[in-house]
C-alpha cells in the first residue's frame, strides 16, 4: 500500500523535470555567453573547452575577456550584457559539474577585479542605464476607458481585451506571458482595512524574472470603485 504512495519516474521523466528548472531565456543567455567566450579563446589561440580549463588559467582569460569583449559592430557591451555573460558562464560551469565559481570563488579575484573595473567604466561612458517602459499617459488611459465602453465593438471582444488589460496593469503581469494558463481559480477576492473589496492573484505563476519559488507572490490589486464609472 505504501509503495503506491510514491511515483516511479523514468530517467527520461526526471531529466525532463530538471531541464525545465531554467527558463528558455536563461538557457539562451547561457548558450550565448559560453559560445562567445569559446569564440574569444579560439581567436586568442587558446583551448576553448571551458570546463577543462584550470581555475588559474580561466581567471586569467576572463580578466581579458571582460575588458575586450565587443558586439559584432565592435562596440562595448552594455553593463547588463556583461553581467549576463558572467552569469551565463558561471551557470554553465555549475551545470557541467565544475567546482569553479567565477563569481564568488577565491581563485577568481583577478577576473572579478577586472569585471568591477569594466562595470565602472561602462557607467562612466553611459552604458549602464536601465531602460524602463514609460508610464501610460493620462490621455491614453482616457482613450482606453472610452474604447472599453464603446458600442461599436462586439461585447465579448471588449470584455476579453478589458480583462487582459486589467491583469497586465493591476496585477503587474508581464504582457501576455502565461495569460492563456490563467483561470478564475487563479484569483480571489478580499476586503481591505477600509472595507473596500479587491481582486488579487492568489496562485503564483512562473514568469521570466521569477523562475524559482522565492515566496514572493503577486501583490497587485484590482479595487472596486463604488460610484465611479472608471476603474483607472
């Protein structure tokens, strides 16, 4: 009886679960970083099988790589790209069973000093700015309100579009990511300390920037608006 309590997964099924621990974006970043470092080492006439390079040699190569890496246009990478390259290489080594930790390892002081210097330089030349989306202007919000209350578009179409906008805007959802998987069971209704009801997302989802269970649920709220015709 107790034996039936536990699943018996095949090696392929277990590997499938392990393969899904990282987002596709993370895998792409890792692949790009490793391929770029391999290309760099090959151009320098050095062995490019990264996981077989000693820690001291890898530290030396990374010191130069961080400073000399350029885009296909010959331009310096942005700070965010250099950070991603370093992260991707470290993840590859970890996944390959290597003991090397190029971010925290004591054997990589030289390359980490070079990394910090490169980041500082990128800030000085204006390649460290974070690009954020601009807030929706009040005029555009008014246009959305008028559109959602239009009589020239089918009601079911408007309802679907309105719900999509509410989820993206109030629940801080990343666009259409995971939208198809959402159901009414993902949401709940609560009342705050002032007596106003609000809708919240009670079931967490994996998103691009939150692939692990960090116990930080979605804190967005869609409030009722008594006496008002607008929800935003």
